[in-house]
């Protein structure tokens, strides 16, 4: 057989395999993509979230985050201290965030002169 015929046969075989794999990624209507018979699809890279994602449970999508003392995080320690001072004086999270953001921008601007005005 000539090279053209072999190339056509190989291309056809790879095409059929590709179509079979592509059809296998999409579940049929009314079936669950995370069932025990569909384990391979659950572990595939495009459906790897299937073991975590549950569309019926919204609470699982967002973790509950609660605190009593407050947290401020910035790229400069003095901007973080300014945000924490606002929280200690009775400010809310928005006030602390604005103060910390302003302190961070001031720290970045005055870094060349080695001064920080907070």
C-alpha cells in the first residue's frame, strides 16, 4: 500500500478515536456525570471538579468565614498597622481597607526616599 493510503487509514482511525473520546465527555440527558459508572469522566481534567461541585448545595460552594478580632493584610507592615489601628478604634472593615490601601500607596510612592507618612 502506498504512503497516501496508510496516511488516510491512520487519520481516519485517529479521527474515530477522537470522536469517541469527545462523545464520552458529554453525559447523556438525565444521567449524572459523577455516578459510579462514570468514574473515568469524573477524573478527567475537564470534569475534575465533579467530586467537589454539588449544584444542589450552595453552602458547599462558599466556606463560612467568621472572625472576632479582625485581619488586615498589605504589602507593607506599617500600612497593615494603620489598618489595624482603625479597627481597634471602632472602624469597620471598609474603613480599615481604605486606610490600608492608602497606606500601601503612600509606602510605595515614598519608598525611594525611605520615608513613610502614615
